C-alpha cells in the first residue's frame, strides 16, 4: 500500500472489530517463550512490529507457529533457562517495544547478542533502559552520542543482581525491561513508579503465575522461578480503536460500535479525554479474560469542546495524542496539549509531524516544545499528506480526511502495517 486515498463521508453507521492489542501481543509472545510448555495466543496481532518479536525468539531457538491461517499462535516455551545464543543479529524492524523489552530479557542470558532495528529505531534513545540493566550487571554497548546510547546494541548478560529502581519518568517499556530482567536476577527486583504507566507486563506476569507482587511501594519480582504456559485471549487494541472512535465523533450523523476492545485502566485515558471534550462515548458488556478487561465501545457524533491535556494523563494517552489533535480541530475553543515531549522520539517527531500535516489541511495548530495548541472548530481541506514512515501519523491524517473537503492522499501508507493491518479495509467498510 504505497498511498491511501480518503474521501469525506456524510455519515457512519457500522459495527467493526479492530486487530489485537499490540502491547499485549508482544508480551504474550515474550512470556510464552519463557514459560514451560505450549502457550496458545488467540487474537494475536500479526503486524510487522509483533512479527519482529516472533522472529527474534525464533532466532533464539523457540518454536512458534500459526496453527492455521489467521488463527491462534502456538509457542513451545523454553523456560527461563532455555533460550539459545545466536550469531545472527536480532532485527526488531520498527518496534521500540521489541527493542527495549528484549534488552531486558537478553540481559539475563548467559551469552552475547547483537540487536538492531530500522533507521528510525537507530535514532531512538536507549539509555533509559541501558542504565538500569547495566546496574543489574549486564554489559551493554552501542553507538554513543552525547549522553545517550543508540542501536545497534551488543548485550552480554547473565549473573544479574536485583536492584531497586525508581523510574525517572513514567515508561511502560523501561518498567517492563527491568521486570523481565528481574526474572533472571538472584533475588527480588523492585520497580517504583511515581506515575503509573501501562501495566500489561505485570498483569501478564501475574496471569502466567510468575513470582510478582504488586504493593504500595512498588512492583516486586523474584528471579529464578519458572512459570507454566497459558492460553491467552488478546482483546482489540484501544489505541487502534481510538482512530475510529474519533471518526464516529466528528463525521456527522454517525453511530459506530467497536467490538471486544481492551479496557485496561492504564489505557483508558483516551476515553477520559474525549468525555472531557463532550464526546458521546459509551462502554458496554465489560468482562475480564486472560487478566485483561475488555468490552464494546459505542460512539455517536458529538459537539466537541476544547480541553487542556497535561500532567498524569499524558503517559496514558501518549500514542493517542495525534488522533486527539484531529478531534481538537473540530472542538469549540482552544485545546492545549503539554508535557508530551516524549512524542519527539517516537517513529517520527510526532509534535512536529502532527502540526505540519494538519496545517496542510487548514488546521489552526501551533507547535510547542512539549506539545501543541489547536484552535477549533476548523473546516479541513483535502491535502497530500506525508506519513514520515509513522503509522499513527498516517492513520490520524486518514481520519481527518473523512471530514475534509475533497480527496486526501496519504503517501507511504505501508507503515500502517506496523500496528494496524486491515486499516484501509475498515475505512472502506465504514464508507459504504
């Protein structure tokens, strides 16, 4: 898919499913590979990012197969001591989650591994995970620039010591890397969070029966204790659902139902922000499967109002900020997004790219060092959009194109496959 062409809609009346949660799919493969026995994953997201995680573990000697085309994924786990060293370089593609979480696992292995990724990954800072892993005893080398370190990384692990580590900023990836390394350390590793980031890793560790305690003073994992395989059911990804939630809100005369979406409390920031903006968003039929809550989300066209997005909620919506910006172009008043400097080191500099591409469509948007200011409501116009190889930029601008006058063209739309295979098909479905 080189380019995606989007035309404006008069209404949306549909029921859809979005692909499996990317964060949960990554972690299911990782813990399935480290468990004893066969883990079966239903609803696995077969995106480029998650498949990169699968390939890394295959190179480390883990048998992983699709039971049937489009069906469950089966992993023959090796236990904590079963991974095999490889002379091949592990390649994470465009997946920052794979790079940072794999660093934690590789830090615990009694062999040396080289791991890299694409051009984008090689520009993303890794010192945030390297620092605590070095404190635990891993030897990690990479390309040094100023005070940071970048991929490719060379990781020599084993003989890890437990640490107590307070996260300087809320980061699910850093937290997860330390907890995963802690599985191999001799003793109890403690991670302290001032502001809670996504908790998929600790939920899944508990679900697998790993030695993890969640206490008021932090997350505590005891190393050296094997755990058994599980069957996992992956819910739909709320970060993927967010694009169509906003579509249902800003396209007039619309009602859209999104089935079986993950409703993890650390991921519900998008619904909280949209409610603040006056959005009619309803959650139905909640249940918990495989340790993760899920349910249906119903959205209807709404008169949106501006809001201020900052503070503790930012880590909970960091991936959704580009599509929140699209919603803000249709909200009455001035929306401010602050404290989101992390966006500058994603697949693209998302502060810069969101602002540049929405400006092409006529949006009144101002770039801040740590966020953006958006004035609405604004009538958008179709434009030729550059994705910068960033899936969330491509999808956000495609949704904006559903209310823009004329046709919108998203160049280099193939990047969407990293997180949301089938996105264009759903856009086509809701357009009918």
